[in-house]
C-alpha cells in the first residue's frame, strides 16, 4: 500500500519508527468508522499510533506539510461520525498513549494520556477511594481523549455533570504542530480565556489532546434505586419533571418508553408487562439519606399515577432494578438498524417531545423508541429500520431530521451529549445562528490554519455565502452520505 | 465637556436620547475606578447607560466608527482594575439593564439582564425555594454581568462551583456590534464550541453581555458551622487539606491567618486570643447529615492539634461562628491600604504558600495578611501599606509580585477568582505561555476586530516580539501605573 514513492509516509516514518505507521488494508478497513449509523466514511491512507506528545507533533507537522487530513480516533465508540475517516486521511490513534500519569489522592486530581479507557481510570480512582463520575454507556471501551473530544455525558450527569466539568487542564497539539498547555491544576482559576473548555467538545477539529488533567471527587455512598412503571410515557415524564422540581438532586433519573420496554422484555424476561407505557428509574447516593430520598421519589411517582413502584432496600436490589436500563441498547439492537438521535429540551417540555416523536413515527410510518436521561431533559429518540424495507432508510433519515427540528422548536438543542460529527453537521448552523457559526469557523482557522484537523466534521466545509446552493451529495432533507 | 463639535457624542445621542449619555465631570470621576488598589485609571470621555440590546449595539457601533474605547462597568466592585477607565473611553454602564426577565421555577432556570445585582437575584430565587450559589464577597453590590465578566467565585465554590458553572447561555454584543446568542437553556448540550465559557471571565474584552441564562439549584438545607483555632497557620492548613481529602465536600471551608485574626479582634472583640495562629471555619448543608459532617471536621481539627473547636448546634450559632469571617475586610481595612492578591495552588501546597508569604513579608519588611478559601486552594495574601511610609508602596508592589511568582512556582495560578484586569496583565503571559497568549490575542481580534472593547486590559497591548523592551511606565518589578 505504501509505495516507495509515497513521500508522505516516508516522512512520517522518519520521525516515528516503522511500527507506528500502519497501512495494512484490513486494519485500515477496521478503523474507518466510529459507531454511528448512516454516516459517510472515506478511505484512510494510513493509521499512525504516536506514543508521545512530540510524536504527535511530528505527525501533525508532517501531515500539514503534505496537506494530509488527520482524523484522531480513540475507541471509535462515538455516535456522530466524528471519528470516521475522510478520503486520503491519516488516522491518528491514541492507543499508544494510554498511561495514567499521576493520581494525586490528597488533591483529588488525575493526569492521564488521552488513550486511557474510561473504565480503567474509573476503577483506578475507585481503588483509592475516589470517583471519576462521567459514565457514557461506552465507558468500558471509550477513552478519556474521546470523552473529552465529545464532552461525553452519561447516567450520572444529572447530579455530577458532564466530562467538561471535570477537565481542569489540557495539553493539546494544534494544527500548526505547536503545543498548547491550557487550564490549570488548581480547583479554581480565572487567568485568561477558557481555552480548555473551548477544546473540550471540539471533536478533534481544534487540536489533538495529548494530556488531560482531571478533577476527581470523593467516592459516593452506594446508591439506592427506585423503579416505577406508568400507564403512559407522558405520566412518567411528568413524574420526572416533578422529581427534579421537588428539591432533590437524584444521582440518576432515567426514562424507558413503551417501545424500548417491550424490546427489553423480548430480549430478556424482566417481568415488564406488555401494557407498560413508561418506566422511570431514579437513584440517590446520599448515604443515610438515600432511603428517604428514594421514598420521596416513590411518593411523587405514586402521585403521578404510577402502576407499580419498587424501592430497593440495598445495593444488590438496586442493581437488579437498574438491569432493565442496562439492556436498552441490546434490546433495541434486536429490532433492526438503529439511528440514535440525541436532543435535549427543557425538562418541563419532555411530554411534548415524546408526543411529537410519536407523531413523527406515525406520519412517516417508522418505529421510534424514546429512552432518555430525563433528569437532564436529554432524550435518545432511536429510529429503528427494518433492513428488508427498501424505503426504510429514507423515511428513517426524514424522521431523524424531524426529531432535531422538534427539539429546536421546543427550545432545545440538536445534541445533548453525542456531538455533531458529520451526522448533524448540516443542522449545527441552524442552532448556532450565522454569527455563532462564523465565529466557529474563524476560531477553527486560528487553531488549524492549514485545515488538516478532521476537515468536514462539525461545520460545513464552506459557509453558505461562499457556497451558493447545496453542496453535491447533501440534498435538503437528507443526511450527508 | 461635550462641545457641539463632538461628533462622537452627537452620534451616540442620536440613537439613545439625551438622558442615556452623561458627561458631568463629577459623575465621570466617580466612575473612573473599580475597587482595585494601585491600578491605573484614565479619564473617560462620557458615560452611557443603554437600556436594551439594540441600544448596546448602537453604542458599540458608534464607538467603533469613531474608534473610541468602550469600558463596560457593572457595580465597579472588581479587584483587578478590569473596569477602570482608559483615557478618552466611553464607560458603558449596565445599570439600566437590571431586570430579571424570567424565573422558571419548574426547570430551575433564570434569565436576567447584566445589571441585576447578585443579591437581588439570589433573594428572588430563594423566595421560590431555589438557590443561585455564586456568592462573591461583593454580592450585595456586584452585578451578574460583572460576575460573568470576571467568573466570580466566593465562599460556596468549594461545594457548588463558580459563576461559569451556572451560566448556560449568553447574549453578547461583539466588538462589531453584531449580536451573538451562544449556549443553551437545557441542562446538557454539546452543539459546537463552548463560546459561552469563552466569554465568561473575559473581562469585557470579547463583548458586552446583554442577557444571561443561569442554572439554579434546589435550595440547600440550613448550614451548620464548625470553627477551630490552631497554634499555627500551617496546622490549620494541614487540617483543611485533611478535611478535603476525607471524603466530605463541605459547603464552606475558610482560613483566617494570625494577622487577619488580630485585625478582626482589634476591630471588634470576637474573643480571639492573641496567640491564635490560624482559624478554620467549615460548614455542611446536608440537612440531617450536617451535624455528623461537622462533627467529623471537628475530629480532624482535633487530630491536627486544634487549640479549640466549636460546633454550632443550630443555624443561629452557625451565623455567630461565621461572624469573624465576615469581618475580614473590615478588620484589614483598619490596618492601612490593602493590596489584595488572589493566588490559588494545589491544596496540599497551602502550608508552603503560607510559609513563603511569611518569608516575603519578612524579606521586604511589609505586613501580609493571608486569609483564604482554602477548600479551593485559593488564598488572598493581602499586602497592607502604611500610608505614612514613603517607601511602603514600592515594597508592597514587590511583595505582591513575589506572591504571584510563588503561586506559579507551587503549581498554581496568579488569579483564582479576581481576574487579570490591568493589575496582573504583565503576569498573564507567564502563566499562559507564548502559544496560549498568541491564541488569546487572535481570538480577541475575531471578537473585537477594531480593538474597542476594554483595550489594554487582560493582555499586554503588544506581544513582546513586536514591542522590544518594556513599555514606558511599566518598569520590571512594578505594577503598571
């Protein structure tokens, strides 16, 4: 694959040693995609696995000199195509940079390389009596670098916040190959603009993160769980809004809609009756107060016409009650190909969102499951496609778009935690507005003047002013292919 | 002051009506300064009080057309000269934009204009059973706009975070006069780069904030307090580090050093013995768990050789124990002119910071008090100057600089919560590094291409490369005057 005439690969290898640069077609094929459905992926030229910040600098400088696009990849568990290859790109894998550099127990700070898997870090800090809260569903596979790139959320955000809330400082290789050290190690600090937060969630378009300084917390007490089933999803969502408004801050508050509940029940018998319209799961990890907290949530659920309410009396019971939530993905997987959306709306508008999603499903004759992190107003309407339906994909994409439109109309956002990637690129400017989008482009130029970092992701390649008409391949009303 | 020949003022009035533009010399004199000591302040040309976003746009566009610098001011309680006038500038006061636009109790969100006083908002939300945590000492006077501009902290940050942690969205008039709406109203959201956080803490250099969307919390339970006195300040600081490492997250953790304790005792008899080396104050607001929490803190203090430990049994007792903390500023005010520093260091290094500050005081023959928000590692070494000492100011400035140098050497930051303004401008680049500072300048150019927004604040006007030698008036080792 890499002929002697390929000066780019030669230059790349010159600074890295041969093993770091991979051109094996099977390996490249296996690295083209992240976990998003229906997202375009190009053909990479090579995969490189730098082992240090200076090796990353060498990679970026060489790519810049040859104008080769660089797509940084962690574990490729992302759901928006942000880590998908673009044609002729170099894939930059962080897997050789997977060390926990420091775990400062006294100051509750960790310093890690980007390739550290979330679960590895979470377990290492738990062993020291500490807690790294961000827990995306992918936490057993996904890396801290990927979590930082997408500002990953998870189940615990409702109480503890998202990845960005734990990132104190970063080392970043910019598109110029320069190293930026930004942020701080201290609990507080206001020296200069918050470039750290600017890089978090930028999906590999502003730089390659090579080191992350993270805040940790004291370990929480074991959580107690309450599970409640409702006749309708809207009842459950009204109960969820009441829980969030009652003065409690649960450590988890999840919703499972009827379609998802049935999928789970088909996948494994969890004793979920066919006519359950919605489930609510809540946790409290406030130690001696947890039982009273979940009792209060149980009471609110009962007041909102819950059919059945189960309160766990210990951690083991709590895990059992959570089991249904853990089977959401496996259950939905059985139904067909999933196109997972990720809108967030103000919590009191969740019932409207659910109603609207059901209407979209009906209008377009598709199946849409609608589980969500409802404590944050973050729903994952999931369009399910039957592979045998020749028109299914077209209608699924229309439904996916209609859900984002609905989310924005309800005062929400097109993405609560998955990011824009290439999947939602066409939609971003509508949310940002013209002024915001223009600032995004100019900031991106500053960090990456040659345009080598993940080009074509997050933002449309050209502003509408300079690209009259719609770019080829992205007719209105469909996803970019 | 505003002759008929002043076309700028004429143009300004044309869009605002006469009452919004003030040129009365006494009023201008009263608005030249914020609350920082030893900070240069220029002579403003006029003061303008726009009443709406479109009036702010008119002001910025007119200033841009005439190349008149604009300094935005809230309540001028800042401590770094960020709101000080520059020569010939227009002062833009937000006091006519002081409405709480919306208080969404169900979703725990407030939307406010920038001129709303922190205490006004805090009380309004408390009446509805909610909580807006950021509580800078100035909270009775300072505005939300000013709190956003400086990313203000306070006593509660140790548990609840700083202003930035509560800002979900902003409306901002950029240096071009365009309106940017950034961020969101929802609890979560990752659409695009975090421009909201970029503007928070930018001290009026990236835009004029005209609307703020804030996250609120459920009201906490009344807090219980524990106060402990120690033979030495270092004992108290070691106890503080142990409290933070023990798994608790107190809702307040404050340190008062010997100099400050004596000043308080001189100001009002609080029963503080002459030989107290340091005081620690902690709170827990965890309701039924609060008594156990403060008991645990009391135990840790006893283990660290506290002389005396007092636990409050109710909210009233708790307020009494906090009284000493509330008198810090008044007590130190009696000793002379204060030059308040604001370094933050990793918490385990607080004893070194205190020792170092004492050494600086000794070496330079000055008095330095050293109270601090030690739960966050944020100290306020306060150099006290005797007005009658003709050489006092020179030595005070040397001490002030030496404290920042020490903070950086201990792995900390030059400013934990007060900001850079003009007071620490010379120091910022050392903390940011060359790459970071260059990015700051280029981002500023994007938001304010004409350079009208608070010029000369935060960043040195020219990068060192293009300004050989030190600019006149800022000899090394002294503050810019």
